[in-house]
């Protein structure tokens, strides 16, 4: 940058010198022309005077009045010549002053440009130093850098992940290992966990998904038939580092991302949601395994003893469900605020059994078990989000 600065100064100095030389040459050329014109006029004046003197000699005896007139004309010619000389001198002085003024203005403009360039160079240097200091502070604090995918990486991820691509909605299910992602995918497709059905996403206590797997909705009618659900390997494992999770899995190519949270809202969940904000990808928070949590709350907080308890099941169930919902939303709201995200971001509390029954339209079973929480709103908002993004 310093070399560019010196080169810029040298180029400006050469341009100013060139303009000064051109201006001096123009003034000298004008002066020569004026001097030649003046000499020609003087020569003509002298010739006229000589001619008049000759005529005066020849006609002196004949007419003295004509001699006075000739003398008068001669005098006036000299006066005009003097006036012309004075005018030429004044014009020369004016041109010289204008030339000096132009040179001064050019020098001032060059100085201004130079000062602006120096200020811009200082600003760029300060910005570079600031970014270096920021990167260093983040590095010392253990904060990983933000890496954006290249167009080639985005195109490659789309080709590898989005199958089929045309006229389908691509929704990724992400989150910590063991949070219930595969069970949620099965429920969204109207399926229940099974080890014998090949269409069911495999589930287990440990992480069962090693690479992204696509599961088309088995429905034959719109809009469900257009959905493709993607089971993403769990984050927070030794194989997938937290800050690399979003880009390494190619999550930036999906139309919608559901972040599944089991119990605790983790730092990795926040990182996924922050990346969704960066890439302007719609994202929902889904609290999985809600029905089991509600049953545990019934037992622990309301001392529900099962079928031997004389209290009405639905009454205790609704109290426990309201407590779980309010505690979960309050906890997640605080975690979102700490992660510099919108604390009012919706949280969908769902039970996979209830969600599967809702998708399968098993209304009688749902009425009997009174299971529905946020499952209907989740399905509706998933459809609205992908339609808004794609259309």
C-alpha cells in the first residue's frame, strides 16, 4: 500500500509538471505571436511615416496644412501603436496570472486528492488492523471463524443432497445426537418406529445416522407428496465438530430446517439456529419426546400412580402438559436471548406418537388419549414456510 501511495504521488507530480510545461509553451507561443504582430505593425507604421515624410518633402511647399494633418495622423498612429503595446502587455500579464492561478488550483487539487488517498489508506489500514485484532481475540477466545460456501460447494451440495430436486420441498432435521430426529421424521411421514419396515428411518439410543439420508413422504396426494425429509447426522459428536456442523453437512441448501431438542437447549442448537439466520433459511425449534416428559411430570410433580389413581387422567395430564410447555418455552426463550436470537421464536412441543396419529388422521385415538399439543401448528407452519421460500 505504501508503494502504491508513492507511485500515486509520483504520477500526480509528473502530471502536474507536464501540465506546467504545456502551459509555459502555450504562453511563450502566444508571446511570440504577439511580438511578431507588434513588430509588423511597427514596421508598417514606420513605412507609413517614411511614405508620409516623402510626401511631405514633395508637397511641403504646396500645402502646409496637409503636412500638419500628416503629422497628426502619424502621431495618432504612434498613439495607437503604444496603446496596442500596452494592451499586449496587460494581456500578457493577465495570461501569466491566470496560468499561475490554474497551476495553484491544480496543485491544491492534487494535494486534496493526495490527502484523501492517504486518509483512505489509513482507514483501510485501521480496518485491517481491527479485523486482525477481532480475529485474534476470537481465536484466543476459542471462537471458530465463519466460513461461507463457494458457488462450487453450494452446487456440489445441491447435487449430492437434494434428491429429487424439482418440485419438491427439502426439509432437514438437525440437532444433537440422540435427540429424536429419526423418530420425528417417521412421525412427519405418518410412520411409527419399526425395525422391520424399510421405509422407516432407523432409530436407537445411540447415534444411528452416519450420513444424511433422504426420506420422501409416502403420501400420494399434495402437498405431502412433495415433501422430502432429510435425517442429518447428530451434532456434538467427536466426528462432527460443532462449528463445522452446518457447513460440513451442507445444511445451507435446504428449504427448511427443524432443530430437534430433547431436554437441554445446547450451544450446538444455538449455532445451528444462528447459521439459519445468516443464510436466511426458515428454522423451527421442535421439543421432542414431549409425551414422555409429561408422563414423568405427572408422576414426579403430581404423584400420579397410574391406573390405580382415583383422579381423572385427563385432568392431571393437562396440568402436567401446561407445566412442561410453560417451563420449556421460558427456558428456550432465555437461551435464545443469550444466543443473540429472537427470544420470541416459536417453540413446537410435540409427541411423535401424537404427530403420527395426526398425519394418519386417527382422530378417535387422538380424542381418547388427548395427546395433541403443537403438532397441528407445526405441520401447517412447515407447509407455509417452504411455500413462502420457494414461491
